[in-house]
């Protein structure tokens, strides 16, 4: 009794929409407190989500995720927590409330603020666009405490999406370091959704994954007062084994004894795990240490433009001609923009080339990437790639050119009292 | 995929272990996890920081640190400054460096004693 079960319905901003419904269906198989999380916020998502247009896109995406699973969630009393609020949690919460009203659905919507910081210029060249702190789970707990059944956050640290419901249901104190670490581990393991249950794992030999086309969603289960954490995948394709869990355990981890989050320092250096059932792994031995004094912040900086141009060469001499084309481009770029520092890849031979052509690929693609604050300069350099059609080696084709905005991220630090998470219930919530 | 040029008694790491790369800022981590925990000591001896540095000689990291997790037969390599400034400004094709796990997994190490070609990670 009192177990908390948390399923993940998305691991990135554009994940498979059907996954949310698979995750919700999976939760119906468990007794206890049931939560569905969507992790949708990568490092630069916040920079891309600025402005009216960016906020509208965010709201549309959030509603899109809900459309796929909301009926199952309401019927089974599953609460939803997500950072799909991006740069505007309150506005996204309002859009969700509007969607619910429109469909005559009753669900209390809450949101979390506190991550947004005043934008300060950085030492990085370029205009600073946004600055956010990675805040912890306290705001989620406040929103749940206020009665929210859907909680919309911005830049909450990814694993804190799971710490919130565990802290709320099990009434954790914010110095219960081991319990907070256990919930953080639950969040860390499922925050990338299918990546713990067969996604991003498949290979030949011992790494074959059944049902990769319809991967299921992971569920993390924590019993009150127990040191045990269970991860399972009840429905859908894929497989959840000690091997898949270990890959995710160490994903984006540096020192395994010191994984810093706003809630706790998680220490997984002594974790043990065992296969406790089919598609079910149980972990013990995760411990926590006092949270860091500082919160991590991320400032997004407008760093101009990035241009990419590609051209293909085939045949036994394809690699030679791609190398010839690269030499020609370098000479021409030297005349147009001597300060530009283009990067070249020969796709199909990137690593072999460094080892003096062990294999000779018969199908390669020369790629040039260049960055500049001056969009016209980027265009001029890409024009030279296009000119390779008539002015380069024989048999080049399939040229593609692309220019996109370049956003740099600059990490910094803030004190806990500079970015205090606060949870609210939307007034006029349906 | 053709096997890399092998010398007698050498096998690629990926026949004994699997792994995944992850990025944060300009740092990359690569896990190396034994298929069979009995091979962990062998991997510990041969999949070293030095081997990792050699694997990335085409794109040298400014630092390599290895962390050991014997209870789960795993190790974690942290490579500094291999992402040309990080995912958002990197001009390389794979900005995250997500594909780089296989650079380490393809490295050759001596086969463990009694190794037959029917090991766990073998095709």
C-alpha cells in the first residue's frame, strides 16, 4: 500500500505520441499512486521556444501529448507531470485547461515557476536569449498539494519529475537524502522513456531487441520506506534487462558517486541490480548525499548561423574525388572568407580516413559545416558547395544545403534562493 | 560490417561488452558493460584510460577518466573536450557524439583465456 508507480510517456520533445497511451495503459496494471511523466526539454529547447510563436508551438505539443492518453489517465486516476511547459509553464497550463474544457474533461491543472532567471550577458559572443536554473522537485510537490492532477513545469531537472510524486506521496523531508536519491534514480532511469527498455540498445548478437517497432514504456515502482526500486516494462515491444538498465544507469553520468541534481547528490557507485522477473529489474544500494549549494543554470546565446552543405560521390574512386572536392572547396573558401573555419566530414569514411583508408567505401558524401554571425557569408560558402556540380570533380550529385540558427548554451550557477520553485493551481481550472 | 583487421588472439571490445555514449556540455561519457560479469576483471585490465585515448587519437580529448562499478560489472569513461564546444555549437555531423561509443567498442584487446568465437557479443 502506498506504492508510487511512475511511467514515462516521452523521453524527448518529439517522442512517439502512442508511447503516452502505452505508458498510461501500463500504469493501470499497478495498484497505488499512479503518475505519468513526459520529459520534453533538451538543453536548447528553451532558446528555441522564445517568443509568441515558440510559446504557441510548445502549447500545441503539450496538448498533442495529452490528446493521446488523457482518457485513460482520467478513467484510472493517473496524474501527469511534464516539463513541456518549456519557457512558459503558465501559458501552456492555460492552453491545456482550454483543451480540457473544449472536450468537457475535468482535470485540475497546475504549473511550476521559478526556473526563469534575469538574462545576463555572458562572456560568450552573442546576444543572451534566455537564462534558466535547473530547479528541483519542490514546486511539483506544492502543485500536487494544491490539488493539481496535471502539473506543467519549465526547466525542472529531468529526474525531479519523478522525485516530485514520490516526495509528495511518501511525505519525504528534503533532507531524506537516501530516499531522495532513490527517487532521483527512478527518474534518471525512466526520463529517456524507451531508452531503458530496449530503445537505443539494439545491435547484432547478444543485443537483439524483440518488437523494436512498438517499444513499450518503462514503469518505476517505489514502496514506502523500502530501499528497493523496481523498473518494469509491462506492455509493448522491447525488453528490460540488467543490460538495458545498466546502459541507462550510466547514461550522461560522469562520476557515478556524485550525480548532482537540485534535490540531492545521487551516488550509484554501490548499486546492485537483479532481474526480478520478465522485463523487470530491481535495484538496491543507491544512496544520497546533501544537495549541492549551487543550482546549475543555462544561458542560451544567439550564436549566429550554421550552414551545412553535402555532395555525394560513388564508385571505387569516390573517396578520392570527395577528397579532391574538399581540397577545391578549401582553396575557394580561403579566397572568399579566410577567417571562416569550415569543418569537413567525408561521411562513409570519417574514421577510416584518419586511419589511412583501411577500407575503400564505394559511396561517400562530402559534408561541409560552417558557422558565422553573418548569414550572407554562410550562404556564400554554401554556394561554393553547390558550384561543385559543374566546377568540381566528376560524378558529384545529391547536393543538399541547409542554414539554421545556431544557439550556444553557457552553463553557470545560481544560489537556491535565486531560483525558488513554486507550484500553483491554475485559477479557473476545469 | 567487415571485422577490423585482427591480429591473432585479439578481439574487439564489443564481443565482451556493450555500452552507450551520453553528452553534457563539452563532455562525453561512454559506458563499457560486461555481457558476462566473469569478464569484468579482464576488461578492467585491458579497457584502460590509455586504450580510450588511443581510440580517440583522431579527435584527442583533453582528459580521460575511468570510473569502475564492479557490482554491476561496468565502467564509465568520461572524455573532456571531444564535442567541439558541445551539442549546440559542434560542427560535426553527430553533434552529440552519440555514435562515438562504437569507436571505443571497436578497439582490439586480447581475448580472455579460453575464449572461443562463440562469446556473447559475437554475431
